[in-house]
């Protein structure tokens, strides 16, 4: 080496490794201890109303998006199915004289509105999100294609499934069960206004008792309003557990994924009990 020139010292990777470990501490650690790697979150349309009686409350949508972001940032693959009851419910329309099929299609369009609102809130938080609709409307959302949805999960995107199953007479609960099966979700997380499944409506009956665990058969026999019977049967036949929990309590979703006993576990076999 020529005189006066200084040989550059090799850069130690030790500090770099420490920085990398520090940066990954939040996401990798959570992912490492998670019970589930891919989940489907089922939200009712009414949840998006907040304290209102109709429509979408922007503050509530932002809160929902922030809760989903915590899960996505931890490396868990997230799918979402939202109802449309805050805007229009097909069954209610049919009771008032509207043709059931037409009323159900209107309800499906309401779920697309909710999906777009949630997508907007998530993307404002820098969470890549795709809406897939069971009814084609290319200007607003992608058509539902299972393989495309799986590719989105691989890329770390949140996928919102809208328009139910695309068929009348099927609820968004059934759509959630169907999509969960198709994408290989390990659990359905059903966010509600109460913290689990009770023997009766806890808001109307103060003596109602909460179930920590309950089988699908018991849900059907006791006619408990967890999900509609079609969805319950579909989950039971495919051994897909459901966790019913209070969506309004901060960190409930990520805590369930990390193994905390929150809400009520609906299961098929005793092996699934917590």
C-alpha cells in the first residue's frame, strides 16, 4: 500500500445487527408468540355507527382502522368482512314489503360503502389495503378472486371482502365463514358490542351469564345469537373456531391473537378449548 494511504477499516455488523433487532422487536416478537398467522375479522355494520343511530361515524372508523393496523404491523395476515346494517339491512326491507332478493342486493351495496370507508382510513395510516367485491364494480374495487387475495396476504396487505357472498338470502356472517374457509384463516374474530356470548342479552337481562367456551352444537341448540345458523354450521363442519369479543375495547384484537383469554371461544371439539 502506498505511503500515507490508510486502509479502510471493515464496518462491524454488530451495531447494524443491534439496530435491526431493535427495529424488529415490536413486529417479530409479536408474530413469534401469536396463536394465529392469518385471521378473518367480522364486523357488523352497526359497529361503524359509533354512538349514532345511522350511517358511518368517521371517528369510529379511524379507531377500527387503528386496531387492525396493530395486527397488520405485527406481521399477521388480516382479512375483514363488514356488514351493512348501519346503512341498509335486506331482511328489514323485505319485512316492509320489498322483494327479498332486491333488498339483499341493496344490503350488499351497503357493505361496499363500509368497506371503502375502512379502506380509506387504513390507507391514511399507511396500511396497504385492497377491497374485493363479490359483485363486480371495477371502478371501486377488485372482483373477488381467491388466488389474488392470497397474493395480497403474501405482500402484507389487508384484504376487505365486500358485498357478502354476492347472492341474496345469505348474510355477511355466512360470507365471513365462507371467505375464512377459502383463504385458510385459522380463526374468525367476531367483533361485537358485548364481551362474549351470554345466556341472554346482557343489555336486557342483568342475570345473563357469560360463556368462556361453548360448542357449535350448544349455540345451535340454545339458539344463541352468535352468527346465523348457516354460518355456524359451515364453521362446525370445517372445524373453524370463532372468538366473540368486544370490539370497542382497545387492543382486544391483538391480545386475542397473542393468546389472551378474551371474549368467548366457540369451538367444535373439546381439543379447541382454551
